């Protein structure tokens, strides 16, 4: 898992130069967790790590360049509202 998260975080960093490695890693882990939790809540069968990695990679390609602009009211993601940790 560690290698997958690191690989995905580095892919995100290539698309979004405004994020630090720590932020990219947090995004990857959050997207991964949310995808698996949502599938489980929907009663879907587990498709394995490869499926989850494919979906997270797809989201990174689609939304990655804009993730530094994300703002949330949800407690879980409020730390992303703090822009002082962004690269400039």
C-alpha cells in the first residue's frame, strides 16, 4: 500500500505544483478511503487494490490540477482550507 500511495502522490504532484508532498499524500489517502467506503456502503463487492488504484488515478488526472483550490465545510477536510501550506 505504501508504494501505491507514494506513486499516486507523486503523480498528483506532477499535475499540481501548488501542493506539498504531504498534501498530495493526504489527498491520495482520502480519495482512496472515500472510494472504498462508498463502495462498501453501497453493498458492492470488493474489486481489489487495482480497481481502487485505477479510480484514484482517474480522479487525480481529472481533478488533480485543481485540488489546491478545494474548500470544505466538512470537518474531515477542513485542514485543506488552510492555504498557508501551499507552495507559491
